[in-house]
C-alpha cells in the first residue's frame, strides 16, 4: 500500500468515529521521500478523503521554514502573524485546487504519519486545570504536552518550543502529543502505529474516566468487513437517532420492507441486512452475491450502521431511513413496494449514480 492510500485509510478510520472526530474537526498527513507532504485540505471531512480529492500537497521544508521566518519571529500581533503566515503558506502549495489545513505547521514538525483527532475522552481530561499532572501520572514522561493557543501558526510555534525541549531529553520524536482543550496527536514513522496509539490512548482514558465508547469502535469493524469483502472504500456510520433507535427496538417488521420509493433504493439499497456479529461476513457476502453491490444499511444486534462514501452521505441516508420507517409505521394499509426490475433499473440509472456519489 502506498503512502497516499495509507493517508486515506488513516483518515477514514478516524473520520467515521464520533468518539474521535465530530463535524469537520481533525486532520491527517503523510510525508513523502521527495520532501513533500500530503495533508487534509481545509473544508473537507476526514471521511471525505479519496485518491482524487480532500488533500493538499505542500513543500514540507518551506512550511517549516515559515516558523523561523524573520517576519513571523518579529511580529508580536496575532492577526498580523496569521496574515503573514497565510501569505507565506500559499507559496508552499503544490496542488492549488485544495487549500491545506490550518494545522499544516503542526504536521510539518512531526513524524512521517500524523493524525490529529478530538477524542471525547481526551478533551474531557485536557480541559481540566490539572490536565498536565493527570496525564503525566497516567502515561509517564514520554508524552508531549502543549498548552492551549490559537489554532494555526500560534499553536504551531508553541508546539515547536515544547518539541525542542522534548528532543533535548528524548532520542526520538514524540509519538503522543496532548493539546490543551484541543485533542490528541498520534505521530510515527510507522503507519501501523497511528491507529494503535490512538486506540491505546483513548481506551486508557476511557477506563480512567469510568466509561467506554466501544459502540463507536464497532463502526471500524463494520466498514472493514464491507471493504474487505466487496473491495470498496466505504465508511460505516452508527446511527444514534432517537426515532430510528425506538423503531429498531419495536417488534414490528419495519426493516423487512424493500424500498417503496426511488430514494429508498438510492440511499438504502435493496434491503436492510439484519445480522449478528458472528454472521456479519456471511450476510454481507450473500447480499453482494444477490444484488451485485455492497449493502448500505446493516442492523447488528439492535444497532443501525449506514455504509457510505463519507459521513455527510451517511447522514443523508439517515434522513431517508427515517422517512422509510416513519411512512411504513403510519401507513393505514399494506405498503406497495417497488418491483425488483424497477429497483434494478434505478440501481443502474446514471443520474442516480451521479447523485449518490456527491
């Protein structure tokens, strides 16, 4: 797997997890041997990244040099410093169609692979007055702690100072960085370390706080199964919508209905897959064999997972699912579903395929 594919995998791993990423937060990067760096572009979700969109490529050496620029060093006004750094950053961009993340400077300083997330458990600790003491007691002295500063050049300069002090007493770059009131950074020259670090830190802090977000970790299991079997590159999204959850708990056979309106097929597929964890792979395989596409809605032991290109699309699917269930629930008679030949036609309709990808 090349570095760009690893960046996409790393981004989608975190981007589909509500316990790690919320809305458009977080960013990811990978450095290449030619001195360039690919980093999540501004305005994109982590789950949006693909081989053709969602990231910007910059000259990493030029990015790091900005933090030592006489103009930046001499400036004492925050707005002026931000304006100067933004102007200088433009000269580092090698892909003009996409603007790099505001946190590009942070990533430039660290190891080859870097993932910045906003884990719920991490933010619960880093927002406390004694956050440094608590985290040092939990993880020991090999972590890097960075006090809060405005995201962008200000935060990067603060991290740079802390980083230089850290390197005086450590022989390797920090792999775990905590940002006060801002989240977690996992960084390593090994791609495999990124998810491992993120999981170990968050699980340890969840245990410390007496809670667990295992239900969100399950989305990684679902997307991994779908992508492995179908050869696709989808994310999974756990629906926690109250109306959907109430209907899932109902004994009525609402989910057994095939689509009865065009958007039902486009957004939810031919049928909702219902299974348990042991049968997950088998049920996915059966669905793909029958319908020649990956399932879009999977219920596993009472939890609804939506399979989509990104989180934005999954939330659109959630709206359609609510319509599907509510309309069936309210219908005073037997619902007339669309015939299979019409569903297959819609499934291959170019206009709907295009709309589905947007």
